C-alpha cells in the first residue's frame, strides 16, 4: 500500500468520525418530529450559509464540471453561472416559504401545498417530485464516490464496494441526527468543496507554468486554419470560430431536431439559458423548502445567496474550474494537442494515463470524468498527504447534496404519506422512527439504481434537476400569484414532468425529435408546457371561495414582506435588471461575448490577454453578483421581514385541515 492510499484512509477516517459525531449529537437533540425533520427551526446563520452552499453545489461541481470544460471548452463554461442561477431561485422563494413555515407550522412542502390548494393530490405530486429528484440524483453522487475511490486506491476497492461502503456512513449520520446532523456536517463539506477546487486549480496552473503559458496554450488551442477555415482542434462553429472559445450561435434547428449532431457544439445561447433553468431546479426542489422551514430566521438567506454562492463559489468556478478544465489540454491529457505543440505541453498527466493503458483522457474508461482524479494524482510523489486530503474534499462534495436529499425525502415520506394516510395519530417517536426508515429506503433505492442502471445514471441525474425546476409554478402560486388555481397547477405539473421525460434521452429515444429539440434543454420544454397549461387551465377554473382561502396566505405575505414607499418604484427596474442579465449573461445575447473583447481566432487581439468569451463570462459574473445584491438586499427579497411573524401553531401536522383527499 503506497503513501497516498494510507493518507487517503487516514483523512477518510477523520472525516467519518466528524460525520458520526454530529449524527449522535443530532439524535440526542431530536426530541420532537420538528427537531428531527427541520432541526427544530433553529438552524443558525453561519450553519445555514455553509450548509445551503454545500447542498447547492454537489460532487458534480467538483468532479464533473471541469471535465466538461475540458471536453467542450468555454462554451460549456457558461454552466458556471449556476453559482448565480441556483441561489436566484432562493432569492425568489426562500424568504416567503420561511415566513409561511413559521406562520402555519409547515414541516414539509407537501403540507404547505396541500393546505394552500386544499388538495392531497398536490401533496402527493410534491412527494413524487421529491422522489424522482432525490433517488437518481443521489444515485449519481453515490456511484461517483465509488468511482473516485476505485481510481485513487488504484483499484483496491471496486466501484460497487466503495459505493456501498461510503453510503453506509452517510446513512448512519443522516438517519440518526436528521436535518440538524446534515446541516452541521455540511458546514465542513462546504469548506472542503471550495478549498479543494481552489487547490486543484492552483496545482493545474503551477504545472502549466503560470498565466503566460496558459495564454500561449489557449492561443494555439483556439487557432483556426486560414486555408480551410476549420479549427485545428475541437469543432468549428457556424461563424468559423473554434468551439473551445465560442458558442455556436443563438439556437440551432439541426437535422432530426435534437442535439445529436449540432454544428460547433450543443451550447447555443438558448441551450445555455434553458440548462440554467434546469439547475435552478436544485433550490426549487422540495428539499430546499425544508431547508427554509428549518431556519431560525431569514437572516442567513441574503449572505448565502449573494456572498457565499454568487460571489464565492462563482469566482472559484469562473477562475479555478476553468483553469482545471481548459488547462489540462496543456498537461498531457490531449494527445492530439501534445503531438502538434510539444513545446506548449508539460506532459505530467501522461504517466497516470499510461497506467490506464491510454494516451488521451477521452479514451479512458471514464473519459472526461477521469480529469480531476488525474489532477489530484499529480501530487502523489511530492505530497501524498495532499492526495488524501483532496480526495476527502471530493468525497465531501459528493455527499453534501446527497445527505440533504436523504433527510428531506425521508421526512416527506413520513409526514406526507405515512402520517397523512396511514398513521394520522403518529407520535413524535413514531415519526422519527419512520423518518429513519424513509432515509434507508431512499438510499437503498438510489444504490439499486446506481448498481443496475450504470449506463443511464448520468441521464437520470440530468432528469432530476429538470424535474425539480417544474416546481416553479407551484411555488410562484404559493409565494406570489394567487390567481393560479389548484387545477392549473396539477395539470401543469403533470404535463411538465411528461414533457421533460420526452425531451430527455430516456424518453426521446422513442420520439421523432431526439434529445433537447432545437438545442432547448428538457427543463425549458417542461416549463413551456407546465406554466403555459397552468395559466390556461387557471383561467377556466377560477373560484371565489378558493381565491378567498388562498388570499389568507397572500394578505399575510403582503403585510409582512411587501415593499413600501420609494422601493415600490424600483420594481420595474428590478424586472429590467433581471431580464437583461438573463438575456445577455446566459441567454441569446451571450453570443456577443464570442468576439466583443477580441477575435476568437487571433490571440493578439484579446483585449485582456484571455479569450473574449472568458472575459465576457467574468464581466457578467460580476454583474450577476451585483444583481443578486440588489434583489436580496435593496429589494429586501431575502431580508428579515419588517414586521415580526407570529406562529399560529408549531406543527401543522398535529391539527386537521380541510383538504380533498384523492379518490
């Protein structure tokens, strides 16, 4: 056993000890169902800031994101804007959900939706969304954990063994301590995630030879042959640019309608925008509603959304993840580039690839998924302890999201299914017991999916976030727009879930249009049908009595969270700022970024010494942080309400209310 494997097991043992400690402590603190499922509504400021950040940015951010930047270049790097779009969802909904949770005693979003719409059908649909989100998404994270340990232990643990072993520890602390244990473990996971990405980015940059060598490499990687008009490396966009440094237009109506063979890459302006919609589903998924209910106050929302996520994680992704991904072309991962420009390549990754029996990372079994493990391996000889530490950073990143979804999905199964329909008089002890059983069921289901559906797992993970985004109309109804009716939301949500399925690869293989028709992500297609039908059906199903009931929510929200005086005049400005940012930052207008700061094909024209597209992304990242600050602080969308919220009851699960049970 070599030094790096020993250090790996040492750091894993320390990390697991920390996790189990908080599991035990959480179990001792959880005296009531509310204590267990929403941490007694006492999650503190710094705990939520770090925990919500860890939950928002999973192991995909750590392991998968750099690999796709390597494969697709800066056109995919627009995905880094999810550091802003994920918490944007929180700005829109979290504060108001917290207020409703405290006012009415909601523990799960299913309870909130059922009480608001007076329908258990809506409750069950929310549970369904939670399950179809949690199980495949969790399975993806667990399998990635097993894959990582398989690589870093040089095959000592196979993928399945590592996956099941790592899952056991997560189950122990999540099932024992509930959301409180998840929150405190997530605080460490957030720090490990961020520090690990920065450290690996620095390792890559040092091995490249600094920014000047990075510039030289980018110039060669993005060059286009003047004789043929074709890129030397990668693809050529319809405008004649290298796909590594340009998006391929606003939209593509390609043959077969899907994105199997787009010219110059799939990441058009519309594709980037609708992919960001999908990732916005992370904070609109039911799990995050329970995070909102678990807070002592809304005080942590604004700093988490603006500074921890948009600014902190955003900067890390825009700089360090980009360096990891695009810089690996200059470290020996790309055999074609190394053969053409040996003077620009430091082939430090070549030895690791040769151990895998390949000379190019895209020929390895895990393809671009092997990138981050190979970067970590660069320190095996000089600092084996760092290999162990960075491996735990990756493990923490993968488990941070999974733990939250285990806990919250288990809570929803207990409260919205068992307590509502099977054991309405369940005691606090019984609820905690069945909550733990629910966690075990969710994890076992995720492990079965991860073990049996290995080829489809990434596709299922992609479905998960698109499904989560379909909760937007229901949340808009509850938090902002009372005109939307129960019937409209039910029809829209069902249609949205179906549309997502039929425009993702799993369902689209049976349809003539293929995956992501017209380079529009499945989340975009789902929302088109979801919100469109919700509006149409709501127009025909208005009911005065139902509206009066819904207005009890909205009157309360307006009284406690409505803007007054001069700030009401800023509402049109807020709309304008958001629409402009989405259009130019991550939408059709982003095509301007291909060339505005210099020709993609001519490095001598790059105004800031980096490709125009990278400079454009950094500019709109900074403007995105400013937008988030304006919304969260100046427009008070994430500030403490000016009027104190008084609770009507501590736990709505302990009272009966009038809903229509499904037949």
